[in-house]
């Protein structure tokens, strides 16, 4: 029987990053993917002829520059296109907010709404960039856990303490004060314009079950600014040719170092002998032996479907069961005959100004009410929408003169009270279409096709437990040394030689590649002892 050094379960971007680093270190690596194509949530699919959808995730500017450099991903075809503008927040009956990419022009645009806000914006952005930089350093620190006693790196902890000291007394105080705050409280301290506050605050609730008034949403806001950012607004961009070209580039890097990638191969079980993972069993009953098994599946799916529970301590299983992974977003992908024309757009707006993030959710109160619906088991009839039109920046993803539109709809809870998604699918689709029509009259007539993915569809299509695209909510009590669960933050598991590398591990969700990178470092660091 052929044996590998490492088998990666799942060819999502994190699994591929892990594979590439292990292969680069000389390990014999096999990646097994259930679907026909690689990429997981970062896949591009031609659902309708000529229209290339980033079927799930649509932005990749938060992807780690260190990984891009280490794996030479630009050489392998990765090109990230900038957002232009950074943000367009249309209004129904007032001036819309259009934030350009050029830093010098941002204050001018905000000044159309509030001179006081314009005067504060640069200081606010500088503070968030400073705090975000420290958060990146904190993420880089190997987390302590029960599986690696005595492995906490004291020198790195001292360096981190020095970085915290160098923040200065005021910024250090602000970090400790802001992280547990609600995004609503933070933004109300700084700004007066509702549209600006909602546009920034929405980042604090992305793919979350809570609204901007929930404590800790300021931390989530910071977490999502870890990629390219102004500090207050994400500056993340599109991948040329569709986001699926990101995992394709990683796969080419991994294959260059000898990694093998197989698609349409479903792993049904991790083989465990005497408490040690020794291989995997496929759906066709084939067994493949390996030294190390790395699961890119979410934590719950790994331990409740791939591992025989008798090998695990009941307390550990209870911890895993209690991970909050309540999916709360739906995805709608449109094929359009023409670009939408938003009313109340500023005089200097044009079709070219639809090449960034389009935010629908005019106030923090609006976002909070949308979240309230999810709390009671219903999807929002006035939802928050994050919209992108990748074909504005990259015409190659749609036929000439036509466009693709990607919409994240929030809030749509996985568990509907007294109903089910089969019955509510069309109602949700109509809700999204009608809301965009309110802001851009004529939008309905431009729709050629559309694909709707409810939280149930996200679970079934992408193997995401409860349809949560980050595998687990990004919240203070589920981050750092508590991700995926307390005591197991170093990618190890209670099963020797079984590791995790997905978004449910430190440092959390988003298309960053960092969980996969850090998992590979931990596996390689411990390899000599476990061989």
C-alpha cells in the first residue's frame, strides 16, 4: 500500500497552503478534494455560460502577502486587482456615500456629509491601523495549549510585550478598551453621519449572528482589517479571472514541489490505530496510509463525521459541540445584461464607480434590526447586503457588455423557526432583488440569470457545518487560544498525528491563508518527534 508523509483532507485555500508548505519542506503530500474543482469557498464556477462567478467568497485582498511571497504565487498566475472605489453606500432619498481609493480624496468625500467626520477620519483610520498592526503581531504568536506543554515561545512573548509597550500609553489603553467594545459604541464616539457609521460598522458583523451593538464587534471590525486596509475601510481586491485563480496558483506552487492533488475523491473516515492517525478511508473503501493527516474540514465535521467518537474524550466532544457555527448569510450570484443605476448617486459617480464594495444598510439601527430577525429564527426582510460587481474591474469574467454581481445577504439563519429553506428560497431571492430594485430602479429588468445559495446550500455544496463560511463565528470567546476550543489552539488534536488547518483554527476566518500557513509550521516543527 502506497504511503504518504501527509494527506490533506479538502482542497480549500487553507488546505492547499498547508500542502504547499509541507511539500516545499520535502514531504510527500496528497490532497484529496470531494468536489470536481479545488478552492472550497474560494472557487470560481461558470454556473451560466460565459459568466464566471466567485460562487462563495468574492474578495481576496486579505490574503497574506507573506504567503504570496513564500510560494511565489504571482509567478503562478495570481493577480489581485484593487477596489476602485473602496466603497459605495447608496441611499434611498439622500446623498449616497462614495469613498474613493485615493487617501487624499477620502476626507473630501466624507466632508460632503459632515466636516467634523472628515476632520476625524484620518485619525480614526490611523488608530485602527496601529491597533490592527499589533493584532497581526498577536496572531503571529504561537498560541499556548494543553497539547504542547512548555512550548510557549518566551522570546516571542517578550517581543510582543515590547511591541505593546511601543504602542504608547494612549494607543495601548485604546487597544484594551476598544477590543471588547461594540462597533456601534466605538463609531458613535467618533462620527455623526449615519451612512458613514453603518458603512464602517458592517465590517464588524460580517458573517456574524449578532448586530453592531453586540459587545466585541469592534474586535471583529479590526480582524477584518488585517489585509490591505485604510484602517477604517477594507481595501481588499478581486482576483483577476475570478477568486478561483487564487487556489489554482497555490495548487501550482504545491505541485511544483511535488504535491499530488486529486479531485472527486471523498474521504469518509480517518484511520486511527492505538490513538494515532495512520491514514484515511475513501468512499470507494480504498485506504491510503500516511504519517500525518491534516483536516481542512471544519472542526465539527472532522470530529463528528471523520473520526470515530470513541477515540475522543467526552469533554472534548462537548467543547466541539458547543462551538458556535450558526450560519447567517445567503449568497446570490447574478448575471446582468447591464450595470445597475443607483438613484441618489453623487454627481461625480459613474459606472466605473461600481468597481468596489457596494454597501446597502443605511444606519447602525438598520443593521441591528436585520440581526434581530435572525435571533428569532427568521431571515431579514430588510437585510444588509454586501455587493460586488467583479466584471467592472475584470471584464474577463462576463461576456462583452454584460456583468456578474455577487451579493452576500445578511441575516439569513441556518435554522428557520417554523419553516424550512426549501419553502423560503424564492421568498429570500425576491427579498434581495426587491431591495436592490428600491435603490437601483430597473435592476429587475437587467437580470438574465441568478443563483441563490441559502445557508443550507452552503452546507451541502461546500461541506460547511450549519452553512458557516468561517467554520465558527469570529468572536472574542472563540479566538486566539480558544480557537477551535480552549486547550487545542496549536492545530493539534487529541488524536496523535491528526491536525486541523481550516478557518475554524487560529487566527480565524476570511481568505487569508494564515490558518493553513501556521498549521504547516506547527506540523513541521513537531515532525521529528512524531516520525
